[in-house]
C-alpha cells in the first residue's frame, strides 16, 4: 500500500516537473504566428515585437543567477509557486498590454517566472531521484521541452485566427493558474535541509573560477553561438514566412512545427552518437553544422530568391547539429566544477540565454537580413572555435 502511494506521488512529481519546464518554450513559441498582427496592433515595426522574444530569453538567462541561490536557500516549493504566479501575472499583463513598454514589462516578468520554474524542475530531479532514475526523468523533461515548439505555434495559430493574438496570452494565464493550483496541492519540498551554516546569498568568489576557465568559455561560446542563431531564426521566421512570403498563421505553424520535429528526432539520436563517437567529437560536429548552416544562409542571401525552402533548409542543418552537440558541450563545460555544479550551470545559462539574446537583438535591430545575421554569427564565433586544431581544442577544453 505504501509502495503504491509512493509510486503515485512520484508520478505526480514527474508530471508537475514536466509542466514547469514547458513554461519557457511556451512563452516563446505560442505567439510567434501572431507577431506581424501584434506589430500592426501596437502600431510598431515588427522588429520591436521581435525584441520581446530576446527580452524574454535575456530574463530567463539573467534570472538563473538571481533565482538559483534563492532556491538553494529557501527551498524549491516557494520558488516554484512564485515562478508560476509570476508567469501568470506576466501573461495577464501581456494580454492586457496597451503599449509596447507595458508588453516588454510583461515579458520580463514572464521570463523570470519561467526561469524559476525550470530551475526548480531540474534541481528537484537531483534532489529526489537516484542518478539512474534521474536520467530517465531528465529524458521526460527534455521530451516535454522538445514537444512544445512543435505544438505551441499550431495552438497559437488556431487561437489567433479565431480569437486574436491576446487569446494566446490568456491561454498562458490559464495554464499557469492550473499549474499553480496543482503545485500548491501536490508539490512537496524536495530540498534537504542544509547542514552547514548559511553563507552569503550571492558571492562573486563562487563565479570567478568558472568564468576564468578556458575550458568553460570554449564550450559556453559554442552554446551562445548556437542559441543566438536559433534566436535570430525564431524572431525572424514570422516576418519571413508570414509577412514576406504570405503564409497564414497555420501555414507558419506547419513550417515551424516541421523544424521542431527534426529537432526532436536529433535530440533522441544524440545519446547513441555520443556513446559511439564521444563528446568532444560531437561538439566539433555541431560546430561544423553551425558553420555549414551559416554558409548556406550566406549563399542563399546573395544568390537565391527567397522561399520557404531556401530559408528553412539551413535552419534544419543548424537544428540537427546543435541538438546533437548541445548536451555534450554542456557536460564538458560543467565537468570540472562538480562541487559547484549548480553555480556553473547558472553561469552557462547566463552565457547561452542572456548572451545570445544580446547578440540576436543587436543584429536584428541593425536591420540586417536574418540570413546575413546567422551567417555573421557563424563567421565571428564558430569559425575561431572550429579553427582550433583538434589537439589545441582538447588542451583548451580538457
């Protein structure tokens, strides 16, 4: 009887953690089909609405540095509940926004809420499950993360067609409300009480050895480059496919969802490739894929007339390469910091999320074509990393 109750509790916990990790991709993908209509509604250029995506990602990245220590100090449950409530409040503010400044504020609040939720989800796995079971739970969480980009744009397109873009934010309000209620009823504290005296909540000394590590920076820059290219694509895709090529919201969702399906397939293939070829090799394969995607974008921008296939094919190459290599890069970056893995993961998240958001925002605001922007990221960041000889790269990264 006790075992059955424990099994039910474990299933509830896994389900709640899956709900928590979906907040970040949902906050990006569900309103993408509506960006052109939102720009028209606010009386602003589409680039101003694209900035709301990178602003959200920036808040998610920066929030890891601010919220991570709070989850360690005060526990997972209050941070998870606070994150769901913040996400609800940000979504409600976004649905009611009458100005762009108000909408930007909503996106920052949403981003901090999403960050809190995802931090707790991954920390709770470490808290509650054995390494073997934890690996299985992580696969469930990553499956949820990968599924949302395939499903959310289609749901958002349907909502936008029938009820306008604000309905996508109303949906996020209802989702966050349901999640908050379930968390309040079912989510128990997973963190063990700390045995040692409390140190300062934020300490610069914990971060300095990480950011001074050449190995860490090598892999963090790869993660930043890949995420920056993806952010440029995600931000520009509604403009290219809907505004320039004339696809409907549902047509956009089909193209975007198809690429997400490729992402899911690559993610599930990654463990087999890592097992066979090793993490270092997979990272360099990922870098080569990013560089190939950059070259394809540059060639298409110079010589080919714009079409959905011309725009999306290099993105598929980027998606496959980055999905195959991302886990290896993160693992190799964090490996030397076992005693401060949470802090190292937060710094990596700051590089990958906030750093990529800054890069994507600057390039998009410059008026550069998205294909040219993605090609520039590859040339400036990926080429120097890839041009390091394998031996030199291993010494730097090992």
